[in-house]
């Protein structure tokens, strides 16, 4: 639930990010799901290639170390 609600509210799934105001727009522009939806729409609806979608791949690549770092920090090693 912690990631599902922001993914639908701030990523442009239901409303475009450009129509959001204030903190919602800032969150929407930095949220990785926003860029994933841009890539999905470009590939499936507009038949764009990798060169056309390159600007949306960089934020996703930048989010990988951040998300992995938070996961490693938040999920401590479990002893058997």
C-alpha cells in the first residue's frame, strides 16, 4: 500500500503530472513510476524506439541505487 497509492496518484496513471500542483507535482516528477509509464505509453501506443525514450530511462537508472540502498537499510539480515 505504501507504494501503490503514490504510484497511482503521482505518476500520471490517472491524471497527467503536468496537471498536478505544489508538492504533488514535485513528487510526480521524481517518482520512478512516472518515467515507467512514459516508457510504456511510448512503446505500446506510439511505437517509439530507445533513442526517443532515453530521457525517461536515466531517472529509472538513477533510482536503482536509491531504492536498493533503502531496501538494504530497512530490511536487516535475519538470523536463522
